[in-house]
């Protein structure tokens, strides 16, 4: 079926085109009106010309012919009127489609927020978090691990979910003995009905410890968060007093943190699933799990640069550094090609008529 490129379709052409479909039940009939005629408009000039032509028919003496002419004029008037109405509906449909498209662009996937200035850091921990030894999982001190963990300079300070995934990957590559056993585990959000049924589930005891440790690392592990504002007003603690200057502000801050703690539990569980998926793609190198190497091709002004970096640890040089690295190539490219040395010209051959 050919594409209709014109945005204004004559009614006669559309009628002829639809005759190829049998009683509007052809399999391409729906495709025509859903895909091909999205921005179509009716040719109102043609409808108006048809109406004018019908009104200019000469009068006939025969009563039958006169009745037929009147019938044709009425039909053309109806066709012209319907054409204007349908065209107006098509205009409104286009506007509605554009508004819907703009609305879809404005829709942002809702993400749970953390309190202002919340950062994942070992100094926020309020207690010891130890992963117990549940073979093949080893006993790991998460406090020491979080103290040594450094946020990637490539991520923004408010990329909290990225920070969780990065820290969890750092834990997972040393979680088991042997280390590659971690690649046989997953953290499912919907039970065994998910993908990769062959994978084992991380023990829920370990999952709960990881979630609570990260919540504590965000500053959401204080015992006051399990208390009500009235209890803290009656027996204020240091943490309660640091939430604000007055009880009303402290109450609002407490509720914000309680809500964030509830919302971020499932978020961290999802981050653990993503971190496990990343680690399952790692490779063994010198008895360690490391990200696979990825080759990036950066093309700048026709010059290609190949960068080999481990995944999840990609370093992208700033544009100024790239330009500086390419300066010798650009200078060599801009310099003119050296001319070959000129060959000595042979002496001219003197003819018989040349002077001696």
C-alpha cells in the first residue's frame, strides 16, 4: 500500500482509494486510518467547487430532470457541509494529539526524594552492620567497607540510586567464597516468576542488612525515626533538637525522614537487583571479579580515538584534554605536504637551425 504524502486529500481521490478495500474489512484498513492518515486534511476547495458547479446547472423543462438537478444540488450541499465539519474535527484532533505529546514529554518518572543534604557516607552510620557468614556468603563488616568507599566523581551528588548501586557492586565482588559464586544469585522483586529462574535468591537476612545499612548511611537509621513527635517533644533528644529550632519544624522534618525511610527500602532492594545483574556480567581476572573491558570510539573532526576502559569505571576526558591530545595530529594535518626535490633539467637540444 502506497503512502499518502499530501496533507490535503481530495474527496474523490479518497473515495477511489477506499474502493480497493472490501467492505472496510481489509487488514490494511485499520492501518490506513491509524498510521497513514494521521495528519490528513480534506480538500475544502474541491468540495466548494463541486457545490458551485451543482448550483450552476441549467434549468430543464423536463420535470424528472429538474428533480434530479435539485437532488444533486442538495447532495453537493450536504457533502460540502460535511467536509467542513470533518475538516474541523481533524484540526481539533491534531491539536489534541500535539497537546498529548507535550504532556507526555512533561511526564517525569516519579522518584522518591531524600531529605536535603542527605548523602551516603560512613559517618552517618549509627551502629555496626555485619553481614553474617552464610556460605557461600562471607562475614563482611559493612561499616569498614562504607568508610573506604568513595563516590565516583562522574556521578552527581544527588544521584543517590547510582551511589547505592555502586556501593553494592563494591560489596558483591567480595561477598562470596569463591568469589564467582555471587554470579549465581539474584535479588528478585516479584518472586520466582521473574527472569533467570535458574538463579538463586540472596538470603533475605543479608538483603535486610544491606537495605538497613544503606538507609543508615543516608542518615535514616536513627532510633528517633521509630518514635512519634509527641514522644520526642516530651523527651527531646539531641537528634530531635538538631532537626530545627522549633517543634513544628522538627515535626515536619521527622515526618519527611520517616516517609523517606519507608519509600527508599524498595528502592535499595531494586538497586541490589541491578548491582547483581552488573556483577553477573563481570569476568574473573587474577582471582577477582572485574568489569569487562569496553571499547569506546570518539570521533572528533574526523579523527578517531579508541579508549579501552573497564565498565562502570569509565573516564571521559574533558573536551579541552581531547583537543590538547589531538593538537599534534591537527598540526600535522594542517601542514602542507613537503614538495619532492626538484630534478635537474636536461640541457635543451639544439636543432640544425640553431645558432652555433
